[in-house]
C-alpha cells in the first residue's frame, strides 16, 4: 500500500523548496557544471594572465567540447581573449554571474556528456604569449 501522506509531503516540499539538485556542491565549484563533463579548467588567476593557455585552445578544438563557461567575477578584458577563441572554433560561451558559486574556477571547457578526464587543471608554467 502506498503512503499518500508521504507522497503529498514530498510534493509540498518540492513545491516550496524547488526540485532537489544533483551534486549541487560540485556544480558550485565548477561554474555550474558537473566535474565529469569538464575537459579543461583555468583558475581565476590564470584567466587574468595576459597570455592564453594553449591547453584551452586544444580543448576547444576537441570534438567533444561544446561550450566555454567563464566566471562573471572576472574583468571583460581578461575574459575577451577566451571569448574570441571560442568564436574561432564555433563554440558557444556563457558568462556566469552567480554569487552562490564557490571555488577558484575562472573558466571551464565542457562537453554535453561525461568525458571523465582525470586531470582537468592546467599547471601554472604552460601559458604562451598572446598572439593578438
């Protein structure tokens, strides 16, 4: 026998609080994305670097990548070089302005489905000069 009062209670909770979200803490860490969909990530500090990281260009070239997401806390002048790169490879991009986001993610290149790349972070010594 199904407990109707319990089902009604759950519906009321969802109605008041919203639908429960999967891996909310993880998504807050990675600009609203699931970790398993990320090909590469840069910290805020790395995005603020004047140089472009070649690993981001390689990730945007990857046929699995579909989208570039940038942290809206960063100045446009720092985000714009990666927006140009996304456009160059016909990838869509989004700038996320969400005060609930945590962590140091400044940029992520993502796929529509899980890619499960083990090492998504880029080491500090790999940028190359910007080719403007």
